[in-house]
C-alpha cells in the first residue's frame, strides 16, 4: 500500500476546497449530527458553531495501492530476524501495532469517533437546509417576466444618446498620442538642430536651414491632420436586460401575550419566532416582517417590543385577526404580495370568540394568504381555539397546525411547518 503525503506549507484558507469536499461527502452524517445537536441547545444560541461527531466506520478516505497480480520481490531494509520463506504468526486480535485502544483484557478493538467543528456559517447552512416558505408564487401577471436595465461595459456602436463622452475622449487622446508620437520626436530633434545651426550664424537662405524648415513644416502639417476625434474612438454605454425578481413576500408574526400565557409558554413562543426570524432573514434577501401582539386588544409593534414587552391582559384572539385583515387590506392587498402568517398561542380563548376567529379566517384571511401556520403551546388537551382551527384546516390545504409541549419540540415542529414541498 502506498500513501501520498502532501508536505507543502498551507497558507491561509488553502484547505477550504478540501473542507467543502469533505462536507459534501459526509452530508448525511453531518445533517444527522446537526439534528442531534439542536435538541440540546437553546434557540438563542442557534447562530453559534457546533462540534460534530461522526462514527469512524462512516469515515473513509480514498488511497492508492499496488495491484495484487504478478510476482513481487520485496526487500525491507534493516531486517535481521527473517529469511525468505519464513512464516510469520498473525497478530492476536487483528490489531497488530495499529495503535487501537483496548478495554481491559479484552481483545476487541475500538476507535474513537471522528470529531470536527462546524463554523457558524456551515452550521446555519445545514440548519436551514430543505426549508422554504410554501406556495411562493407571483399571484398576479404570472406569465409576464419583468426586466431591469443593467450596465454591461461599452460598445463600439449605438445611438448618439448613449455615447460615453469620457471614455470616447480617453480613446481619442490615446489614439493621437500613439499616431503622433514618432512625428513629435522627429520634430523635436529637427527644431533642436535648426536652433543649433542658427546659433552658429547660418542665414535663412542657407540650404540646410531651408531643408530643416521644410521638414518641420511637413511634420506640423502631418500632426495637424490627425483628427481630434474619429468615429473609431466613439464608445457607447452598453446596457442589457436582466430578469428582475418580481415576487414580494410578507410574514405576519402573531403572538398571544395574555395572562394565560405564563413565562415558560411565552419563552417557548419567543424561541419559535426567533427561529422563524433567523430563517427569513437568512434565506430570503428581501421580505417584510410584521409583528403583532395581542391580549384583549391587538397592536402592531416593532421587533424589540414584540420580543421584550411585558404587557399582558385577557384573551381575545379575534382582535389580532381583525388587525391582520386590516393591515393586509391597507398595505399588502396588491396581487404582487405573497402573504404568510405564523401564530403562536396557548389556545385558551373565549368560546364565542374562537368561533368568530374561525369565521374571520374562512371568509377574510385564508383567501388572501399563501400559507397560515398555527402553533399551540400547551401540555394538556387541545383548547377550544384548536378545535375551531381544525375545521379551517379541514377545508384549506394552506392552513397548518402543530402542537408544542416542550422547548425540545420547537425545532421538529418548525421543520415540519416549513419543509420544502414536492414540486
């Protein structure tokens, strides 16, 4: 067996290609390891890296080896014990001197798992892989592709309105310098020679002076004949049309902060929305996020108040749905918008109000949104809001419901709600 060892000094980031190849080769094992790591970490620490352990049986590297055919003569330097034809006993346990560890007096050998560390960027890539906002489409003018003009260098032809003056003058100056350069050098030498002859007392009718003046005049005429700008110097700004992303999306985050939501449930809801917020900002370059908190009354708040405000009260879930419908009507009613809603609550609500919530969803909200998710945070039986929402889910395929009992359920529930749909 032959081993190739690269002993070249590695500069900064020179091993990045090998690392990417390793991550691609063991993608399945790494995803399983990341999934196990998620269960033991806080959602607020989700953006940190992680040490990943892969069983050594799953790690293998390609190597070069000699073919087994033919007749081989092998000479080992330093041999003082064996002669050709001697038989060597097999090492006990098959371990030989391989350096494998042994437990007690047992002959069974084991090896430690292969451990390496994922960077923050790599960890987040695996964490949010295979997730998306479902049903992301352009709901109006789906057959019309929008384009935007983008600069793409210069052309030697075009319309007069697209002439790039600075680039054209720069080219003209370079052309004049290149064409007139030899003539200017010759002209300078002739003028210097004429001055020397005249300094020595030569008169204007001297043949040498006449000849030098004739050559100088001819060179001046040649230089003046070089055009200041020529059609070959013109450069035109080149613009091309590139497809313009025309799909816009908005995510509405609705959180119940009523008195029935104790601190542990509110913390679980906040962790779910933190995970959702990280996902949106990382996967989608431009997306609007609207935060709504509600108890007996609902209010649109900013990110800081949504996660840190301590306001609480009774429970009227329909107030949040009324506000949601109002915001969609006033700001996102255009057919260009893909609207998404994520709601978290403990499900405790007035019976009559839960029926009203179902009616608002069915008649006003569901026809306007691409996807609606409801997460109920409770360790008991389903509440009355869950029962009413179940009727909505039965008639609308774009309505999804999940239940969170403990913080460990946040990540599995999140992946189930936002997993990529089959095309």
